[in-house]
């Protein structure tokens, strides 16, 4: 898996919140927060870097149980990016339980396990968007524009 070439802390366009198309309107004065729920350390690093490149404060956990514990402790996130494959409890069940506790974060299913049945299972559990890995800078920029304008 290759790291996206746009992720570079010295890249002024990323630091200023400029999308790959050159738009400067991605980052509002409001700071967005995200939780990455993925047991793969490489995916955690990549997704965290992509989200942070767009000004999103990001935290990650390695399991659905850890995510639920964090949310139960009072932590709030604007975005939750969740993988299908997680230890002890898969992403679908984790999503279902996150929604059951009344959480209204935008949940992104970010998974390499793509087929229509899995997509539908995630949607039925309450995800807002199903994204086939890898999560890209362009996709995050689009989501951030939508959240800023929504």
C-alpha cells in the first residue's frame, strides 16, 4: 500500500486547507474531530494523516469495544471512520451499537471488504457513507465541504 503523495506536512496547500482542485474553502473556523476505528496500524496512520491534512483533529482506536468505551466516556466526534474487520466485534456491529447509544456522528465505513451485501449490512447498521479503501484526500475534502456547508 502506498501513502498518498499529497500528505506532506510541508505542503502549504494542505496546511492551508486547499483541496486538490485548488479550492480554499475546506476549513472553516470550526474545528472538526474524527475517530478512526481500525485494527491495522498502517491504515490508522494513513487515515489519521489524511484527516489531519484537512484540519481534522483525529484520534484512533484499534477495536469496536475501544470505540464504544471512548464514546461512553463522553468523547464526541464529528466523524467516525470505521473498518469492517475489527477484533472481537466487527465494524457493522460496532456501528449498530454506536447508533443504539444515540450517537449522531457522521459514520464512514472505510473497508477493503467490498461487496453489495457488506455494503448493505453497513448501511442497515447506520453508516452514512460506504467507502472502499483506501480513504483518499479527495474523498475527505469532499466530505469536509459537505459538512461545512451542511
